[in-house]
C-alpha cells in the first residue's frame, strides 16, 4: 500500500514539474511578444487586457493587401523589437540554396524587369542575369578572393576580375537582403513586424514607413526564416508602386531552365560545376 502511495506521489510530482516547465516556456514566449496569453494573464506582463491585438492595428491590414498574396496565415502581428531581435539572432540560414527571382522598377507607369538566378554555396556566390528566350547574358562569380563579372556580347564572353575586398557581391546584385540587414535596423522608428505562415514556410513581414511633408514612402518585405533571405518586396511612393521583387523558385538545388554559355561555366570552380551540371571538371 505504501509503495502504491509513493508511486502515485512521484507521478503527481512529475506531472506538476512538466506543467511548470510548459508554463515557464509559454510565459517566456509571451514576454518577448511571440504569442498571446488569455486576458487574465495580461497584468503579469504590464499589458492592458482590453488592448486590441487585431490585425488592423498599426495598419497591418493595408500592408497585407498590398502583398497580393492570400496564401498565408498570420501567426502574430505587432511583434516587439525585442522579439524580432531574438528571432533574427537565433536564425541559422541555409548555406546552400538556389533563389530564382525577378524585380521590377516602375517609372512613369512603365515597368522594367530583370530576372536573376542565384546560387549560394558556402564560399561560392553565383548570379546569372537571364533574358527571356535567350538564356544567361551576365554572370557574377565570387570565389577564392576574387569577383568575376562576365558579360556575353556579340557571342563572346568578356570578363573583368576584381579583388573581393574591393567588391561587394550583394551590392552589385542589388536585390539580396538577409536577416543581417534587418538586425541592423531593429528598434528604429517606422518599422513594424509580423509573423506569417504559408506555402513558403514561416515568414516575417517587415514594413517601413517614412514621411517628409507630403511625401510618404512605404516598403514591405517578406523574410523567409528558413533561408534568412527576402523573397518578396514592394515599395510605394505616395501610394504609387515603384518597385517589386518576387520569387520564382527557392530551393536547395539549382535547376536552371535557361541556357548558360560555355564561357560562363568554364570559369566556375570544379565543385560548383559538379553541383550545378553534374560535371567533374
């Protein structure tokens, strides 16, 4: 009989211990703003239990409409800078991935688009500019302490080589944004953050609004938390769209659906050739 009582006591203590751990975790997540607890817990965190957490707060409803994508669920709106910093700092982005994207710049109601296919693999950064129906016409390769920019002109490949220290791969591409870029601005005025879940995985919606007199600019970014990169972006000036970025494909492997000149591929490291084309060198 005593043994049964002892076992029951230990079982009860284990249940209480597990419950205490779960409560501690939930309170921690609520403290940094990643989840909402019932209203009667709000005073523990110095919050107004009657405060609204509706998505329309901070203009999120308008921002989400501008993304023109309904295939997501809002996990948390109005993240605090503290919680954003915690999430972004904890990310471990994939070292190897392929990102096929397109960006468009608008002027006078007319858009000019570019398609860029990126392949990132630890110490190799590779980008192809792709022309519809004509294949790659420009290659940027950063590897081994140098950055090589190759352009196809009159069926011949022309290459310029620069020391990597004097040349910024991401800066040359102009459309690569990672979690590191947003860590630098976390806490600055004008930024709002929300967590989304969709077909692409878990995303952070980041918006920035600045105003100077009658001029207003609004930027929105979707940061993929699995890869640590921006997969969608828009910029508006006084309500007029001036820039968009969208993703055609984001995956672990590079699968080009366009032609790549031999003069481009011959410059690649052997290991990159093997990954991209199944060649041994």
